[in-house]
C-alpha cells in the first residue's frame, strides 16, 4: 500500500514482466512490487451495478401516487381554475370532452410524463425515495415514458386490476410497467456498500 487509507486494498496482478518473446512489459516499471492499489471510491460504480434492485411494493407506490394526485389537484386549482374563471369558462361540466376535463387531463399527464422523463420520479416518488427504472438498465426514453405514462396508465385506470397486480408480481410491476418494461425501485438501494 502506498498510503495509510484504510479503504485501500492491494490487488494481486499476474506477472506480466516477460512474455514468451522475453520482452519486458512497461507495467513492470510502473509498479515494481507487482501489486496495484485500488480505493473503495474506484470500485463503487461496480458495486452499484452488481447490487440487486429492491422493487417498490403496492403500498409504497399507492401512497406516492396519492401524494401525486394532491400535487396535480393543487396545480389545477391554483392555475387552471382561475384561468377558466377569468375567461368565464364553466368549471363544472360533466362531459368527457368539456374544456375543464381536457385541461385537467393535460395537467395530469404532463406532470407524470415530464417529471418521470427529467427526474425519473414524481414528487410523490421523491418523498418516498422511489424511482422509475428501465428493466434493461437503459436510460428512460421519451417513447418508453410516453407509452408507460400515457397509454399504459390510461389502460391501468380503465382496468383497475392493472394497479392491483403490483402486489402479486415478482418485480412489482403494474400493467403500465409491463407494457413499457419498467418498474419502480427504492432509490437508496444502489448506494449500499457491499
């Protein structure tokens, strides 16, 4: 070891000083002891990649979703309702295609799509330390997010069992997660040191 840092470890290296042609390796000059020093900070990305995902269950996701509904409802009442009142547009129409229904639907879907794309989580998921991840380990794309949050969520809302299956599947996926090949995991789980 070259320092007194308790997090440093010496890793054995194979003897590369000579190969079959009797040519000396430049590695031999850099580390004459035959050992390389690696700090814990250098191995942390490898440890994060190897640690298993801890999937968020039904109740954690349920409470996060309720908090998100409070946020979306607040935005609607703070921004949308005053604008509609100022323009003298009715706030209480029961039609699916009423202006207030369309405006609140846009707010709802924009909130989930934009927060998931730019932060990987909504405010409700942030509070409960949850995050949406792609199960293939790739970064979430616009296509994946739009499919998950728009089409998948519409289907899940239409068929309530789409949310309930989270409690029974091994990767804790809702119907919208199954369609998009995503899941929700506990955010702090990858920061454990093995």
